[in-house]
C-alpha cells in the first residue's frame, strides 16, 4: 500500500511551486493597474498558471497538497493588508478543489483539470473584498488614488462578479488544457490518465 502522507520532500515541493505560482500571480496582477483589466485578471491568471499547477499535481499526488499550496498566497495577501474575505473565500475554494482531486484518486487528469478550474477561482476573492469588506478594501486601494478607487467601485458589482467567476473557470480550463498538452510526458510518467 502506497503511503499517502505528506513528507518533507512534498512540503519542499509545495514551497517551491508556491513561490513560482506567486511570482506569476504577482506579474499577471500588474494588469490591475488599469481597473477594467481587473475583471479579466482571474481569466488570464488561469491561462498563465495552469501548466504550473498541473505539473505540481503530477508531482505531488497526495491528500491536502493542493489545499496547502492554494492557501499560502491568500495568507500572504492577508498579511500584506488584504481583508479576511480573501482567506475565507480561499478556504472554501481550496476545500472544493481538494475534494474534486480526491474524487479522482489524485491520478485522474480529468479530475485534476476540474480541480484546477475551481482552484483558479480563489483569486476572485480579491475582488469580492470590494463587495464584502468595502470600507477596508477602499482604504487598501486608496494608495492608487481616488480616481482608481471610484473606477473600482463602479466596476465591481455582483453581476460583474458572476462574469469574473465564469472567466476564472474558463481561464482555468484553458490553462489546464495547455498544461495537459505541454506536460503529456510528465502525466504518463506519474501514471495520470
């Protein structure tokens, strides 16, 4: 019987992939300097980081690995001044992604792709802060200037957020599919079908 517990090597792998993911997330996040682009940030993030997370799932096929990797970035953002909304939102999203992955036995390419689609919606929590913790988020965004904040207030509405979540899922699917194509050899070696 294969040991499914996370080992030190797995935790190191989680750490390495988290750093890589965070760098790409931060780079893509720069597009948020233009408020309207904030609405497509989750879509673009999914497309750009799909290969990274799909490779991670091929390398660490153990329970809670994806959950741990997925919770580090929102915790860092909370420590950097974001609101509690991003962490609570991410807890729910990462739990669902982890359960999807578990349902596929960690070796199903289809379930891993679906898990990444859900995983990718965690970043929508950064925008949900505007709706669920408005005053704190406005205060956090004021360093960008009043004009920027006013644009965000106008853009971030519940109907727009429905489109943002749909975009995050679509971006996640595209990113996972790109990862599937680029990493075919890794999936075969890891026994993922």
